């Protein structure tokens, strides 16, 4: 987990508003970078309310943490869109760290404090469920941007848009040919006036079959986002998923970017 800058204002708000959500969540003054404004909700905003990870006690913008919700039956479930009613517990660690904490009993203790109850049903496969939810959220975001007209696919169309400087984010299916990736990456650098910068598209963790299904199109191998705000939303959704599963994203890292160590005694 990478830490966000500890702004003085954020510290003051953490002190005065520590009761706003379970797990020490606070309304903070964390200012996100332009590419992440409103990425979690799909709306632009210069500020992201802060919450605190129940395991590491590190504060970060709520759009960069993962919310866990407590169901009426006491079952803990991922709420990656942060829409479920009731109290929430926030985590900012990757899957290996979460599962380590769960194996040691630290996760249950942290959840009990956050939800103020010991009557919890924490599924053994919670990490897998979170990963699946984040993956689906990323695919859903791609589908939404496609339906909004901000996404183009097809090697020739993507290359033309890239050379014209219209591409803000480039994505390749996991099974895309290396030659095709290199050609489109070069077109993107040329159109972005970034020759020699090493700028390149992200290799998506899934193959063309899944991308095609998510976008409702046939044989989607390369994807380009041609709207700046849409690119930020897609990048953020993919970043959250990839960093939770412990992969380097190649993107501007959020606080999920590095594995955090759980403080002793928590």
C-alpha cells in the first residue's frame, strides 16, 4: 500500500472527525490527482473523503480503499462500490496481506472493533470474493464507457486515433500479439508527442474473450479511451483490481499500490 501525502488539513480532520465511519473513517481533505477525480463514483470531484484501513490504520481517500459491509445475518461481504447501507469497514491492503491477517485472526478482531460486534461471519474466501468484485467492477466500467461512446476498439481504428493524439488510455488484451502491442504503443507515443518516453498501453489481465463479452463486441484485442475523464475512471477501476491481487499496475499508483505491513498488536 502506498501512503497518500499526510496533509496538515487531513490530519486535523482525522482528529476531529474520527467517528464518521467504522474503522476510524474520516471526512478528509485528500486531493486526488486529475486522473483520479471522481473515479470511484464516475463523477468529477477535487476532494475524496478519507477513511482509515482497519488493519494498517493508514488513511486514504475512500475511492482508493475497499469497503466491507455487514449483512443483517452478520456475514461480511465486499462492497467495492461503497453503496451498501449501514456501517462499513475499510481495508487498504492487497489480497496476500488480507489473507495473512485473516489466518492470524487479526482481520476478525479488526472487523469486530469496526462493526462493534463479535457476532461476525467472515467467509474463508473473502479475499477471492473481493478480487472477483473488483474484477467485475473494472469490466463494468469498460462496458459503461463503451456505451457512452468514449471507447473504441479494432486495431486500425485504435491506431488512427492514437496517431491523431485522441487516445488518453490504451489497453491490450492479455493474449494480444506482441507485435500488435508494439505497433499501437508506438502510434500512441507519436500522437502524444512522447517519443522516447516509454509510454505504452496496459496489458489487461484477461484475454480477448472476456473483453469482448464485457464490451458486447466481437474479437476485442485492443481498446482505446478517447475521453480524458473516462480514461481516469477506467484507469482507477483497473488499478484497484490489479493492486489488490498484488500486480504492478504500470499506472499512477494509489494507496493500494504496495503491500502494507500490519502493525503489531492491531
